[in-house]
C-alpha cells in the first residue's frame, strides 16, 4: 500500500473560556516556572508565556492509496511544516507505508547533511506516528498489538502538577512537581526549593512517590548542592536538571551524587543521544518524548538500548499522548507513565481531554482502547490545512 500524500494540519481548537467546575486557576497560569531562558529577567516566568515553551501543535496526516489516513502529533508547527512539505513528503510519497524501518532510515539518512536532530526529528516524529496510526487502521489492529501486545491490564500513572490537593482527590498516588528556580538564584533558590519539596512531601505523605523537575535550569554545582539538601525527602527521581547537550555534566553529576536517581530525555533527539547516556551510565530513567525524539519507531529503538542495560524508559507525557500510551501499555520496562494535569482544579478529567478518542485517567490508571491505530476519533471537519 503506497503513500499518496503527507500533509500538515491544525486541529480546530475547542471553545475557549473556563471549564465547568473550575475552583481556581491551575498552577500553569500562575506559578513561576524556570526554563533555561529564565536566566535573563526580561523573559516571563510562567509556562503560558515563556518563549518557545508554548509551541504550536501540528498534526501530520499520511494518506494511503485506498484513502485511509493516519495522524501523528508534534509541535513547533511553523518550523515543522516546511520541513515536511519540502523535505520529507517528496522523499516518502509513493513508497510502501508498511515499510516502517526503511522509511525511518530514509528520513534519518536524508537529513544528515543539515542536521538529523532537533526540529528535523520533531517533524520525523509526527510522520512516524501517523504511519503507525495508518498501519493500525489498515490492519484493523490497535498500535499496542503491532508493537508487542499488552503486558499489563492498565498503565499506572504519576501526575505532573503543583495542584497536589486536586491530584490526590482524583486518585493519583505518585506526583511530580515543578521548579521555580534557576541556578543563578544560588543559596536563596536552594532554600526556596527545599521548602517547596518539604511541603509537597508532607502533603502527599511518606508512602507516595514524589519527583521534581528542574526543566534544564540547573548546572552541576547547583544541582549537587541541592541534592544534598533533598536527601531527607526521598525523591523517586530528579528530572532533567541539565541541558541535553551537557553529556559531561551528566557524567560528573552522577559521580558526585550517585544515590539520587536522575531522569532525562524529553529534550534529547534520536537514539544516538540516548545511547550515549546509557553507555556512560549517567542517568537512571530515560524519558523520550515520542512527539519529538523521532517518533514511536525511534522510541522503540531507545527502549531496546535501555532495556539491555537494565534502565527503564518512561516517555515524557506518555499518559496524555496517543503514541506514549500505546508504548507504555506494551513495553514491560515502562511500568509507569506521566499524566500531565493541565486543567484547573475542579475540572473533571473527562472534560479536559483535547484529543478525541483519547482515554482519561481514573484513580491513577489508564488504558488505551482496542480501536484500530491509536484509537483516535477525528473527523474530517476537525482539520484545517496548516497553510
């Protein structure tokens, strides 16, 4: 079955305004969040306003010669769309849509001259997911069966939010909180973080998993000082303290403080970057984002590298994304998934779903449907051409 077109689309946004039941604004609207660019005070420090963080979502659609189409989700649409239109679509149209490994290798090799990672990998991610969705529809099978079949009856979740009271009310039992501090904040920042994490531990109790995400805003020296302070709070992991290109920093950090697990990977692109992390044993959990790392095909390769080394692969936002959910349902060494809680406290999770056909968490667990592909329920009218 040959590919006849690869196109970029927007999904019509749901009606804006407060969701029914909201008790207060969610933490994303008000809490300070650190990102690398936060080193400079001229930039806003809330997630909704930080440059480059709120990235336009784009959906890529791959259509086969019988008219069946599959969709894949990625971001930074204004940058991705011309790469798809001018670079990848001419390469792939007319080829066998079932030749997954071949198409993945073509895209990787075709991009080497100008850079096969970064935004190119994001574009590849959307196409690759669409190919999996298409394959599932053509074979009338859910994607999780195509990549190995279910290995659990439901996926256990941890929730990412600072609205811990609401998350606990919803039935979550594992939690990850955000970071308001940049390494330039020094000792005052360390004191602030210790206070925040101590309060979070007290709120969720001693038997709940608790994680903390610095969002690439630390350096090695600051992280080591902070890790010593955080020892009493028994964190499950410290996530993405350093920028992804700082391999030597990750190595030094693990040597300096080997007892607190480090997770990273959402901003690493391609299996080769993850291979280096595994080879140097400088991280404990890999977190590829299947919308950015190269897609589900690349994610499965990353998983194989990690599994051979005894390292878990827990995709970024895995519980909220079609590919991430099917991955977590099928991969034995991916025993927990992230559920990013973006809606305000009081808004029912079923009312916060933005992708038609995506399930929502119930009592801290989730499972995909048995519908073909990723099980999404888009209609033709839901799409608007990107250009």
